[in-house]
């Protein structure tokens, strides 16, 4: 009995917690009016997760934790819409808009100016239909072809302006809420900035970012991006409410917990009113947090909508008045080349300043030389520029060729350091080869060189590198070895003790391995594994410095891109000078010829480890195989040389057997290990 009470108490607390968090989400995401500080919200959320972890049987589908609970999906399920999802006809002027409603009024035998119009911003995202059963989120589907869409529930459920449970005690039996999923402008800029830093996918505009996020498999990715939803109508509906007007439907959806489309209102459709509305929306557009690409006008009366019906895929009672694209033309004055942290040269256009979409634009990225070629650009040409919202302006096309047009050429030498510029094989990118001397790349190179995976200079952290670099104390990696105690001791936040620690860690790091040093040089495409192979193949640095493209190609797993990068790097004398300075400063690797004391009998082979090994860790087994020259891969294929199967080996073992790949148990592996170990 006591337990029964405890149980019902617990579930009461749990349900209250859910209701509270859902209410806070509604205030924050739908009303823009949070009532609690973030810390309080986070604390409640943590408590909810703890309760659920301790009592998994309690977990309710209404819980906000269930938004990101889903696993990545394997494929999109097709779902038929119960009520078709229509699209809209476009109008590009007042004349076209008015003519559209004139036709409608005529068909209805009404005076065109007496028909009430409901106007809403046309949000630039993608259409979604969300199905609720008895007020609980059931599934969400894309528009697709209007009849059949794709189930994207896993991602849509993570959108916090969409209620999981409708805010009513009297929910309809069935309801499809239809509206637009979009990404606010600020969230889009942030996402792209992050992608630029991390080498991720950069989206062209917020609409593509929203669509790309909704149409991917992993709900964790969707949850990490700021998607929003605003409804504009309903599809299937079985409920008690009776609606007379489009605006009634919107009002009802707001009471259920959805967000309101700002600046939506009804007016009587005279030309003056349409004109006034257009100017209001044009003004409002710049300050709106999301992109809009026009205004949607709908006849407000649902009865009139029903009598008009639709043709083809669009209703005869609604039209989209599109804003003109923000395109203008201007002259290309010059092209400059910017060198990025990784040495890649990016062409940037210098334009005659031009006013577009509320700002003056004087430059636009051109991405790469392939893009310049595709556009057929020359300096002096008149170009069309497109700017959407806060997005970086884009060159669309050449409108008129300049009289004295000058071709755009990639400079032969880096504009920052003068080193040779080379094209990466098979890529559009050109790179400065002065990796160790180029100021544009220096800070990044020093950070990489000192990092844990490379020279492991433990006390020379990213922050200290930044300070020393900005003060001109270290300009390249060789300068690390001439840092003086006083250089660091005089810095804010450092004393003699910490300065001593830095110098000691530099000293300790001097004894290293050839492959580690090679990796630390930061040659594009030469990572830990590649460096190991190169060091093993050539045995000493002098041989590497003077190796040819063909010789590099002989190294296992070194392809033409890496081979060319290596040759380019060592052809730049100033890179070699820096390496010489480092060696002179005392960096060394004991006995180069004894780098890999074991015979590399497995060179060129690929091994796979699976299941649990009883006598050693996976990492030990991997290190051992690598010391014998094998590559250790994560999956089995026809190219796998051998699979070591420990206890409870699963699909990898089955696959190896199916492919006829050699399989070895741990005991056999150990006896081989022993044999090899005793050969040292
Ligand atoms: S109404 C039958 N209202 O625009 C009515 N659509 O170009 C169908 N859109 O597929 C749509 N904001 O994705 C409507 N306030 C709004 C809208 C809107 C954006 C999108 C929607 C639709 C597309 C048609």
C-alpha cells in the first residue's frame, strides 16, 4: 500500500515536471516571453532526466525528453496525406495580385473590394504537416508531391515551438497542423560560421539549411540546430470546433500552443489596401528574425474558399505576392586572393559599391577558380549580384563584358609570404606551399606542432601560443626553441615557475620519433598514419626531404595528392631552413634505422579486430599489429587480410566468413604475437 502511494506521488511529481517544462518551452519558443531564468529551466530538465533514468517505466510520450529520444533513421517512410497539401500561385505585382482576386470575386458574384483578405508573411522554409491524435504529436510529414510526403517525425519532434501535447483539455480526435519550418537568420549565420571553422557543410541560405536539417537521418543534428515552426492552416480535422474564417483557424492554433505569424491581419481587398499592406510588409521584412520571400493573401471566409476550390495544385482563393529578388548589377573592379589558415587561396571580388537589400556591398566571395571559370568572369565586367537577407552576396552572372576586360589569374606566389602556389590534385583549391613560413598559416601551424598528438609540448597551450605569436616572440615553429624564460615570465598571469615549466616541456619534447615530427610539420593530408608509413619507408629525414613524387607513391597508402603535397612542401627552401633550425636546436629521434625494431612482416596487409580479447586491450593488439606493418581497419571487406575474433565476435566475424577472409582466434593470435615478440 505504502508503495502504491509512493508510486502515485512519483508520477504526480513527474507529470507536473513535464507540464511545467512544456509550459516554459511554449513561453520561450511560441510567445517569446520566458518566465524563468535558463538555470531554473536547466535544473528542472536535469531532474526530469534523472527521474526517467531511475524509473524508465514512467517515461511518457508527452515528456520533453522524448523530443531527441529517437535513434537515427535508416530511410524515410512514405506517408499519404489525408487532405492534399496544396501549393500557391505567384503574383509579382499589385496588378497581378488584384487581377487574381478580381477573377475570384467574379466567380463568386461578389464585389471585389468587399471580399475580406487575410494576409500573412510568406515564410521561406519548407512546408510540414504535423498529425496529432487526441492532442498528442503523432507524426510529421513533408509536403512531397502534395499527395504523398516523407515521414520526418524524428527531426520535427525536436523543434521546440511545436507542442508535443496540445495545450487544451478538449483536444480534437484528429488534427493535421500545417505550416512552415524555418531557420531564423541569426541561427543560420551561426551555423555557417561554425561549419566554416570546422570544415562542415555551408548552406546557401536559411531555407536550404532548414530543408537540409529536416531531410537528414539523425535527430541529434536537428536538435542541435535552431529550427522553428509557424502554422498557416490545417489538413485532416475531426473535432468539435467550427471555423468560419481562416483567421479563426489561426486563432485556434495559437490557443493550442503554436507560434503566431507576426504581422498577419485581415483587410478588405481594395487596391489601396493591398498596396498599403505591401509597403507595411516590405518595411517589416528587414527587422523580422526570419527570411520571408513574399506575402500570402487568402480569402478569409472558409465558405468562399470552399466554393472556389482549386485548379491543378493551387487554390483559387489564395495567392503569393513575391518580393522581387534582391539582385543588382555592378562592375568588378579587381579580384584579390585571401590566404586562409590552412593555406588555401580564396578569390574575393572587389566591386564598385552598390546598394542592395538595405546595405552597401563592395565585395563578394567567388569561392574558387572553377567558379570564376564557370561564370566566365573577367576584371572590368558588369556582374549581377544577389543578396538574400544577411547572407554573403553572391555573384550570379556576367551581365555585360567590360571593354578592356582582364582575365583573373591565380598568382604564382602567395600574396602573404611569396612562396609558390600549387593546385591540389583533383580539387578546385590552390594552396600556398610555404606552410612553415607563411604568416597567414603560422598560428595554426604552431598550435598543431605543439599539440598532444604531435610534439606534445605540454605547457605550451593554445592561449600562450596566441599571446607569444601576437607579440612577435614566435613567428614560426623554429622560434619555439629560442623562447627565453623572461619572454614568458613577463607575461600577465605567468611567473618564473610557469615559465620554467614551459621551457622544461619544450626541452622534454625534443626527443621524439621521426613519424611524430613529420606529422607535426602539418603538411596537408599527412596525418599520424601517413607519417608512420613515410617514416618507416624512408627511415631518415634526409631521404624524405629529397624524395621524388614517384618515390612517395611507393609508400603504402600514399596517393598522388599526398605525394604532391610532400614534394611541394620540401621544394620550398624556406620550409627546409626552418626544419634545419629545429634540428640544430636539438630535436632528435634516437636511431632512425631502428625506428621499427620488429620485422614488418605484415606490411601492406589490412587486419580487423573484433569481439573481446581476454589477454590484452584492443589498443595493445592494434599497436602490435601496426608495429608489424599492418593497417588496422574498423570494418571487414574483400580486401581484409585477416580478422582476429575475440569472445562474442558478431557481424564482422560473420561477414569475414561469408567473404572467405582468414579468421584467427585469440590463442592463435597470441602465439604469433609471442613468436614475433621473441624475434626482437
Ligand atoms: S498557405 C493552400 N501560407 O509557401 C495553401 N503557405 O509557395 C497552402 N508558405 O507550400 C499554403 N508561408 O510552404 C501558406 N503563410 C503561408 C506561407 C506559406 C510560407 C509556403 C508553403 C507553401 C509555399 C507555396
